[in-house]
């Protein structure tokens, strides 16, 4: 009976040594926050509509999923082609992919510590015995002898308290964080390309409006010049209109300069250089306003936002580091074995008297280290507390981003409606004023005021249209960009293993 108990005890001890347990906390992903939302009251089902381009009402759909290539909803082939090129050639994507591979390979490298380490050593030497002090080693009596040694060594560190398991877990958390950093890089790049394309289209619209203003100012100047030649107006009126024309012409070069800089930005986002401009150009007429907009519920937002997922992964890595710190304070067990032969010639390599082996086991328990290991554990616990707070900050910011964009979209629709009405009224007023000026029944100052009012309302209308497009893209970005539906990313080697 005692022998049976002894065998069972030995078996349990062996199982404990080989399998062990993982000390430290077991990480659980934080749940979605209770009661979190985007608006104090119920979100309106749709925005206000307005006449003219980009004035359609946009509908908010809670059940709508986000497509992986959400930018295609703007229905612009040049935009689709540019983003496809940017994903392939922008170096930030390449760097993020490489960072992910580094993290994944580090996980695989650390997993190797679960297995024994086996090494083979070979050595050969030619030796001389000091015959004044020693007898010859060789049986022949010759002071010269050869020695060849071959040795197979095996070492193994049982993961008794889960030191390696927690280390692998921490590295896995870091790899997950890098994965979502890659997704965030994709999302940021595609959003920046859309925003830059919309801004280029806006600048082209503003330049076109300014050129029309210059043309109108030139026509009015010519009318006033003829009236001045006939003595119908004073020279001061002619000089005032020439000043207005010069001012309008002065505003054009800065807009053209901004357009050139915007073109350079698009080239850079696509991974190119400024001396090789893009073949396609963007204007407002080439873009369509998406009418159905997704509004993910709060629990989905936690899963969709790459920055939130990356923050959760950082928490996981920090949690595992607590286990690493605790395990480092517990006994460390090592097992080693070696088997070899050391003959004076190859013919005797496998004779019993030339063979050797050794088996060894070791246990090290830290007793005093000046508090180093204790404080490292406390530092790991404080790091987890820090990452938990950072996760909550990221989560709050994510909800704020969505809420801000939803407010902006509703405000944009109202602004566009007012801007369209104002521009239409100003255009009609200017048309009447110009007609009466030609007939000589209206003063020059009245026409000038009507013209300036129309110019202001025209630019305001373009800006209102651009904000609707930009904030629509911002909503897709704030909701995570649909990376979970994207199929354009090739899995890395580490992911395939």
C-alpha cells in the first residue's frame, strides 16, 4: 500500500512539474459599458433635406453593417483607384504590417520555451603530455595523443508556475495590439485619402466660383467704363470697381496654391513623389453623398473600433505581466542531461569506457534581492491599472467621436439648407441688379453690394457641401471603418501558421 501511495505521489509530482499552473490574474476582456449611448434623447431617423447637390436627406440605420470598402459608397472610381493604390504603396501600411510580423514572431519564439532545448557538440584535439610531471596518457607510451569528443545535451525548464505561459500570453496581447494598430493604420490612411480628395474637390469648386466672380467683376468694370466715357458715372465709381476686380484677382492665386499643395498631399498618401502627379483630379461633381448611414449600437462599437481593441489588448498584455512578476518570485526548476563519447580515435567511439553521461536537476528560490522582485510585481500591477484607465479613456473618446459626428451631420444638413436658400436669393438679387445696371436704373454701389453678397453665399454653399461629405466620411471612421468585412488584406506568414 505504501508503495502504491509513493508511486501516486511521484506521478502527481511529475505531472505538477511538467504541467504546472499559471500564477497571476486570468484576464477577461472588459464588457461593453452599461447605458452608454451617443445622444441624450432618441436619435432622429434622418437629417433635413436641401435643394441642390448633396442636399438629400441622410438616413441613420442602426442595423446597417459597414462595408469593408466603405469609401465606395461615394461612387467615385478615381477615389476607389487612389485608395487601392495607397493601400499597396503607402509605407505606413508596410511598416504596420512589419510591426505585426515582429510581434507574431516573438510569440512563436517564446513558445519554443515550452519544449526541451537539444544541442550537439563536437570537438577534436591533438595533445602533448608533460612527461616530466605525468605519465603518458596513451597506452602506447607516446606523449602525443588525440581526443575526439561528441556530446548530445538536453535542457528543460518546467513551466511549474506558468512563467513562460504568462510571458507568451503577454506577447500575445502585444501581438493583438499590433494587429489592431494595423487596422487603425488602414482606417486612418483611407479616411485621410477621402478627406484629401474631398478637400481638393472643394478647392476646385472655390476656384471655379472665384473665376466666375472675376469674370463678373470684369463685365461690370467694362459697363462702368462705358458709362464713364459717356459721362454717366463718376471716375470714382470706375476706380472702385477696378479695385474690386483687383481684389478678386488677388484671392485666386492662394486658392491655386492650396490646390497644388492638396495635390501633393494626395500623391504622398498614395506613396508617390510630387514630380509624378496623379492622373485623376477630383471635383464635387465626381462624388455622391451616401444616403444610408450606419449607427452601430454601443456594444458593437466596442468590438469595431481598432483603438478600443488595441487598448484592450494592452490591458491583456499588462495583466499577464503580473503573472510573470509573481512567477519570478517563486522557485525555478531546471533539468539537464548530456550523453557523449570521448575516444582517442574514431574506432573506439562507441566502446563503453569512452562513453559518458550526466543527469542533473536544479532548483533556485530567490531569498533576498533587496526588494527588486517585489517592486517589479507592484510595478506590473500599477501598469495594469494604468492600461485599464487608458482603455476607459479610449472608450469614452470613441463614443464622443461618434456623438460629435452625428451632431455635425444633422447640423451640416441644416446649414446646407440655409446656405442653398441664401445662395439662390443672392444669385437672383445679383441677376436683377446687373440687368438694371445695364439699363442705367440702379446705382453702382447697389450692384457691388449684390455681387459681394452672392460671392460670400456661393463660397458658403460650397463649404457646406464639403462639410457634409467630410463628416459622412468621419462617421465611417468613427465607427471603425468596417475592417471586419474587408477581404483585401493578405494574411501574413505568421497568421497562416
